[in-house]
C-alpha cells in the first residue's frame, strides 16, 4: 500500500487482517470466539479513524457472533 511506512497505516492493516481472520474463523466455526485489541494498536491513527475502526469491529462482531474489545 502506498504510504505503508506510517505506523498508523501499519496498525490499521493489522486491524483489517485481524477482522479478516475472525471472519474466516466464523465461517469455519473455529477460533476462540473473541478478539481483543490493545490500545497500542491505534497509536499513530487519527481519532476519526479509530472511531470508525471500533464501529467496524463492533458491527463485525455482532454480525459474526464473536466478542470484540
């Protein structure tokens, strides 16, 4: 991704990767049933993007039936 050297962009890439893994686990009926992100994941990320990511996390968790915090 262009600009991927930014810590904030790398951290959002990790967030997206984690959400993709949870989607795969839900589809396959595997995994722990929860996902926890430490606040450090959002270091270097704009506040509006953090709010959007948390909304996506909550919506995805509700849709797929796992716990997100």
